[in-house]
C-alpha cells in the first residue's frame, strides 16, 4: 500500500477524532457517541477495528445481518480461510482466487483495510503438498521453491491491496508439547529448518515493498518466566530480535488473543508491558484473532442465567483488557475479532471435550453482548494523554 495512503489515513483519523469530539449537540439531535460503530470510534485513535470474515456467511442471502454488520461495524477485514494455501491452490498449479478476490473487493467497496492471513502455516496445507513430501516425490529443494513461488504469487496478486500480511503463523511450540522445551514446530521447521522464517519474510517483501509484514502467534499476550525454554512470549521476542538483527524485513508481531474465561488471564498492565517490549524492537503490534471462549456446562446449555452471566462478564473483561492495552501503546495498529457472532464462531467445532462457546461479541441472533459494549466504551472514553494516535512504521526493507 502506498505511503501516501497511510499519510491520508492518519489525516482522516485525526480529522475524524476532531469531528467526533466537537460535533455540536442540538436540541433536536444531541450528539451520542454510543451510536457510533466500533470502527468509527477506533478511527478517533487511528486504530483499525476488524473482523475475520466467513465468505459463505457473507454470501448467504438468508442471513443479511452478517453482511450488514461486517460492512458497517468494522474498518478492517481478514479472510478466515479464503487466503490459506489449501483454499487458494487445492490442485497443484490451479488457483481458486474467487473467495479471496471477493473479500478484497468487498473491502474496497466498504473502504476497509485488509489483513492477509496467512502465507506460511503448518495447518490447512493442500493435500498434494503434504502427500508429495511424505512419499518423497517432492524434495527439500523443490519444497523450498514451492514455498517461494506460493508467497510470491499470492502477495503479488494482492500487491497494494493488503495492508498487513501474516507472513508466518504459529511457528513456535507450547510448553505442554513434547518435548516441553520451546522450539520451532510444524511442517516447515521439520522439512526446511527454522531458516524458512527469514526466507518467507524476504520473499514477501520482494513481492510487495509497501505491505506490513507480521509474525502471528497465540499465547503471547504477556511475558511469563522470562526463560525462553518455557515462556513462549520470551521465545518469540528473542526470535523477532534475532530476525531484525539479521536485517529480515519483519514489521510487526500479531498476538492472536484467543482467551478463555476458565483461565487466570492477564491484567491490562501485563499486556501493555509485552506490547511495549515488542515496540522497543522497532516493530508494530496488533491483536489479530481475538475471542474469549467459555465452557458450555450443562447449566449454560440449559439457559441457567446464574452460569451464563458470570461467563459473559468474564468474557467482556478479557476483551476489554486487550483493547485497553492496545489503545495504550501507539504501535498497536489494529484489533481484530476472530468472527463477531457466535453463529459463525470456530470455537464450538474445535473445542468439544468439554464443549466451549460464547466466544464472540455478538450472540447467535446478532445481538450485541456485554463484551461489545465494553470495548465500545473503551474506544469512546479513551483519549489524551494516555491514548494517542497510532504510529505506523515504514515497511522494513
């Protein structure tokens, strides 16, 4: 994306902030910021508020609320699945651009930014690729060339149309994996070694000099022990520091923000500290896949308000912690929820033993939940001196 566009966005954001803060009330129509969308309130701070988009839901003519809310409420969109490798190239050499193109066109019509997700991940790879590696018909050298070609082809197609790319996703293990010592994990590390990370960022930069290039992962909202052997945030911090020292063009770190109300989660100041430490490395930050799931006990599924209400309150508090931390750190450029309605959330299909859900900011009937209102109030009430307009980096060469 051209630098002049970012200058323009900053100018528009400041103008919007001024307008929102100075619109005169009249007797007939007093100004009410609670009627603003999340996206409009985010622009007061130069912050993009986004959502992951389910293309099938977007195209569902019987479900107009989904399209309406996606278009009206958010200033940024992410393809939930349409830009993953298995979706784009299900058959070797034959690309299915339709759904991804549709999202990019949708964003353009609605004046929204696009987060590209994801170029390199060990999941949702096409079967022809993984099978070819497993049976030896794709060599290590060919695999590296296929990865280069994939990144170059995809980023080139959307050059100037994608604001942020998740270049590499979830490359680091968890403390409960085997072995428990944190390490580079997954298909790409296994077959190409950890050097693929630097390659991926360099190939993406060559394809689009202006897009912001992110590393994206979960469970990196706050630091723990500080030991990279068991503190994932510290491991990622050291990794990014090392990549930057090598001149690798990594512009940002995305913290996914998948939280659960059953856990002892972080306070706002812990998250601020983590964002600031990454900022000190010279990278931008973002919350990229925020949701807060809860266990669906028998009481919750039966509609017991004494079980449902505490979960909704805990969920709202966790959404708000991440929003306040993002607002407080000027390098935090975007806050994206991973789907906005429980009707289309990925959580129930993935966490089923025990069942979990209630993870988004709207319920299954597209009614805004407490979490929606809390992050809206965070956006509405924030301002100088503790919350200032965003600082957008120049893409690293």
